[in-house]
């Protein structure tokens, strides 16, 4: 019996819960792995991995996807397994409830239990001579042989299983003699095979198991050799026939190291890396195999330790290998649709990077050409366009009526830029122009260019002085 639990805090476990008039305390939930050797005589699993001194505790064991009434629990809250089999593997949980200072307390522990066995066994080949080669008489002979070997099974704590049998003519006398070939497989895990290891500590129990298997191998070898020496012939009777004699002609032994059906060397048990662990749901292991294989597409397995996977019904298939439920079987059209949906993220990963790169290059090129067009245009024109847009916006906002510019005002038209250059004109031209303006002959209004007033200010003042001279 091997008990190797590992425990850790479950982050999803509830904490302290408050309620009106009552406070319920729920402690952390812990989990662990437990490995139990197949055909163990008796294995006791405590609810808590450590001793808990509490008053009047109650225990509740639950197995995932199973009837809780089928579990055998002691008064101390221990879960009992007798002759543990692969089908007993699974997920179990135990909840301890008790009172602490007047408050109800609950503590839950989760276990994942796996069956395992150490590799080892015997294959025996037997050859018997007979006068008949009929299936009916061969079956009677094998039944009689198995009945006589039952006592040896009990004494040696082993199990014998007839695997194959065949009948063919004898080489010495083909017309009148036949050879019955029988193959036996011996397992050393019979009733009470581990009685010497029950008191062993968990850390050394694997060594005890290994020594027990080796000892049983030698004992069974000698016991079977002695048995067939003492029983050279077997007399089988039947209706209408006085009897047929099956004479033992040959016996051979071969030690085997493969796993049992439904088990594989998954190396999950650190203390025994060559041990065979039960295959979980979604996997299987055929006879004489060393590995657990995933169920092929179109099949599934729902239990532990299966030798073959169950095919889906109605031409349904599974999306991926290793299906562990019948609900994973879908129609081919559904599978194709799901496959397309699964491929969409991959397609997006392939298409999006080029599209993003193209958009980025387009934005860069647009910014470049916009910048080139902006700097190629006239700076003065750009400023004028900006000033006019601002002025128009302010006018619309305050609803200011637009007036025509007066002659000589700073807001007049900029076309009379010649005013800035009048410093080189003579006096006669200025006087003639002034007289023409005073006699009513209209002259084009002249407005200074504000962009050039900083340098030509004195020229304007000089012109105005000349106009005022008689």
C-alpha cells in the first residue's frame, strides 16, 4: 500500500464568511496525489493528511461522477479500498465539519487516486498429447486443469489465467495423435500477496513490494514445476465416451516485464519510475504494452484502465485525439465548422501585419507630401490666408458688420504700395497730385503695406509734410 500525498493550498477555496447572527468558518481546501497498488489487500486513506484533534467531527466522502453510497468509510473517517482495481481510480474529496468556539468549521481535502503495479509475471507454455482434437473436449480439459491449480494459487498468492489454446497434428503420428498447446499467464498479485508489507512505511513500501514479487516468482516457478511432474496425465470423461487422456509432454517458463492491460509506464511515481500507472480517461493500453496511448480520432474512453477506446456512434468523429467523453463526438460538418473557427485567429495573425504595415506606410507618405506642399507655397500667402480666416471667424462670432476701408486708413487695400516708395519723388509731382485731389478729381486710395512699415516710416511722414506746405 503506497500513500504519497502532496498537498497545496487551493486559491479558489472560500475564506471567512460572515452572516447575520452566525459566522461560518471555511478553511482552505488541500489537494494531493495518492498511488495505490492494484489488488492491495486493504488500503485505508484518512480524510486529513495530518492528525486533527477536534471534538465530534463528521466526515463526508464524495467521488467525482459516482454514487457516494458505494464508498466504504470507517468511524474515524478513513476511506477503505479492498482489492484495489483500476476502476477505483479517480478524484475523491472529503469534508470534515466540527465546532470551534461555537462556530461551525468545514475543511475539505481533495485526492486524485491512481492505481499502479510493479511489472513482473510469468508466461508458461504447456504441450499435451491427446487422441482427439475437438473444441468441446479441449474446453473440458482446460476447466479440469484450472480446478486442480486453484489450490496452488491460494498457497502461492498468485493468479493463473489461460490466454490461448490450439490443437494441431503430432509430427510422430499425424493421423492418430494430436498436440494441445496451452499458454498460461501468472500474476503475483493474488489474495493477500502483500501481507508482509502492510506495516511498512510509505517511503520503503516499494522495496518491500519488489522483494515480495521476486520471492513469489521463484516460489511459483518451483511450485508449478513440481505440480506438472506429479501430474503427468489428466483423465477427462464425458457422456458416451469412457474418457480421454491428456499427457503432459513439455513445459517452459518465461519471465515477463510488460504492464497489465490498461496500465502504462508514465513515470508519475517518483519512488518507482518503472512502475505501471493506470491509464486515465482519454487513453488506453492494449495487452503487453508499456505505454498509455491517446484515443484515436473518432473514439473516446471515459474510465480508467481501459484496453481499447469506444468508437463514436452514427459516423461521428472527435476534433482531436484523446477524447474522454461521449459529448466530444460531433458530426463531420460541425467538426469542419469548428476547425474553420479555430483557424480564424491564425489567418488574422497572417493577414493583419501586412495590412498594418501598408497603412503605416500610407500615413507616412501622406504626411510627407502634405509637408512638401505646405513649404512649397508662399509664406506671405499662407499668413494672409490664416489672418483672413481668423478675422472672418471673429466677425461671425461677434456679428460685427464689415465696412469698406477708407482712403489712407491702415485697413485700405495693399495695392497702393507705391506710397512707401515716394521718398524719391519730386515736389512738383506731389503738389500736382494734391491739387488734383482737392479739385474733386478722385484719385485711387493709397494704403500702406503693414508688412513694410518698419523700414519706410520716415518716408510717409515726409510725404505728409510736403502735402501741408502751401
